[in-house]
C-alpha cells in the first residue's frame, strides 16, 4: 500500500486471515513490559517525537493513543493479546512518545445507587 506521501506501508492485517505476523514477533519475544501498567491504565501520546525508530505496530499504537484511551482498548483495536500490547506501549513510554496514568478508582461494588443505575440500564437494553 502506498501512502499520500509516496511511502510504502505494509499491511499487517488481512480481513480473512487475521494478523499476518504472530504476536510474539511484534514484541520480539518479550512478554513483560518494562513499564508497569494495568489493562485499565490510561495511555496518551505526548506529542513529542519518539527518540528512536518505531516498528509498524508501534506506529499503530501511537496513532491509537492520539486521544486518551486504555491499554485494553489499544489491545482490542490492534487485535493483540493484552500482554503484547503492554510491551508495545511500554516501548513507546521508553522513547517518550506515550505517557501512562493509573486507572481511575473503581466505584464500590456494594454501592446500592450505582447498582440500581446499572440494573436500570441493563433492563432498558432488554
């Protein structure tokens, strides 16, 4: 595929076959991120140019982080296991392209008003 600037861009997904590259090759066999993060951690691009060369999957992840999103969302959109997405995102943190924030505090699971709102919302969908 050729982009508007004339640069060649490889396609890493095929609609019928799925990913054309195995997930462990995306992370060079690494399964643990160098920067701790949870599935619900927030990630957002810093706007600073990355210090170093990025692989295609890093470019995709960086574009997805243009607006604040969660690690889980990046993994889902990239069709990657969460562990591999964390490695890719940690690489971006290391080069200064992305910053992370811990997940927002979760509401008390025994909070009756929240549970009632959840129940009402589920009943509306039925």
